[in-house]
C-alpha cells in the first residue's frame, strides 16, 4: 500500500464549475457536467477539439472515481470543484473526513478499487490535504494541451 503525499493543489486562477454530490446516482450527472464544462468553457477555446475531448474524458473519469471514493470512505456531501491554474485544469474533491487518507492498495484484477491507480495514470499530478473545516481535499491536475 502506498499513501498519496500531503500537498495542496496548484493555486487556482479561476473556478470554472462546482458540484455537490450526496449520493452515488449523482455521479452520472457529475460526469456529464464535467465533460460539458471542459468541452464548452470559453476560456478553453484555444485547445484543439480532439485534445479537449480527451481532456474532458480523463477529467470526468478521475473526478467520478475520486467523488465515488469520497462518498464511500468520507463523510458526504462531497463537493467537486473544477479550477483553472495557469496551464492546467485541477479537479479538487472535498469531503468531511480527514482520517481516510488516499492510498493505493495492490489488488488482483477484478477485485475493484483501482480508482486511485487510474487517477495516477490519467492525471499529471495528484495529492491530498486536510481542510480547515476538518475534512480533506483530494485533487488531480491535468495539463492543457497546446
């Protein structure tokens, strides 16, 4: 088992969107909202369409995995924030439990629990941090293709 390092996400230049997720069925709405936010946000028009589609899919996968983990292991509701930070997009997933630390656990294929492994592979950088309100934020950063 390997725990993720405690570190804050890159400083936000702008919040692009925010969702509150209280139950697992809402993850589908989150996924659709994230894809829409990345595909149609005016500040991202400089990114090629194919690159934007790929970025939107990677962000949606990671955000729904992290939000699902927060619902299972944290204290809902879960808040998902999509931010722009210079030349990257950052997904920050907040919940009310600072004690459940993100950790990659080695498992056999088919046993599930691969969300953090996927996140590490799809994102440029990952981490987590305790919040002032007694919870935690788990984040993933994605480089903007140019």
